[in-house]
C-alpha cells in the first residue's frame, strides 16, 4: 500500500517522463492505480544502440528535478549504508535530486525516439549524478566495458559534478549490493549478470 501511495504522489513531479495517472481505486482490500498506456518497447542498452542518447537525455531531464519535501523518500546514503567502508562516505552521495535508481531496460520504454520511465515505487533522494551511475551498471551488464559505460554516463551533464572518490565509493557499494542480491538468487540469470557487471566496474575503479 505504501509503495502504491508513493508512486501516485510522486507522479506529478516526474511528468512527462512518467506515464500520466488516469484513475485510482481503494476499496479497503485492493489498491489499484491506472496509468496511460505507453505503446513502447523496452530500451536496448547494447553497445551501438540508437536508444542510448535518448536514455541519457531522460536521465539528464530527471537530474533537474529536486526531491519534493512533501513525499517521504529514502535517501541514497540510507539505502547503501551497509556497503560503505567509512560512515563519512555517505556524504559523498548526499543530495536533494529526485532519483529513480532502477534502470532495468523494462523500466525505460522507447516511444517515437523518446524514453519514458515507469515504476516509480522507490523514488530516492541523492546526488544528481547517481542515476547515471546506476545506469552504468546496466550498461556493463549489456556488454559495454566499464570505460564505455562511464562515457555514456558522462553524456549527462551532472556526471562531471561527481568526484572520483564519490564514484569509487558508489561503484564499491554497487558491487557489494549486487553480490548480496545474487547470492540470495543463484538461479536468476539477470541478477547474476548485474553482480558480475558491478564487480567489473568496481574492479576498474580500483587503483
């Protein structure tokens, strides 16, 4: 229920990236949200895909949205707190930008060469460059090298605001996060792939 309410509340802040809400039903047992139908396809993250520039554009658009004060949001430093080496590392990720964080291709629908972003049940507040960093892990999983993935992340202007140390901390946290997720789901291929990709990125970032 709380996830439903959060998704309904956040929608007005993420339009027109997100589909428009059309109706809501709550009868005490069922809580349903109806959104406009988006006649699109999941994004193609593979190297050379024509979708990559429009996804970067969508991430750039979202990076300009401040986290609303009237919606209860997790903060990225809270979500990743268990994966830092030092408590002070949290400060490197702190910010007041509204983040999506779940850049699975199924959440990015391509419609007439425009990217629309769905599934807003876990909006998060953090530094403006973090969505691009989350996308980088998915790009590596799709076949990009870590260097190429970072080049695409750098296509979003806010990437330049991240210090090298901040990106190092985030990459390490992603490595540890996805390793735990993969360990709990050894038979789920995409989770294993993301764990491998996150490890490749963290290894690339190490001196």
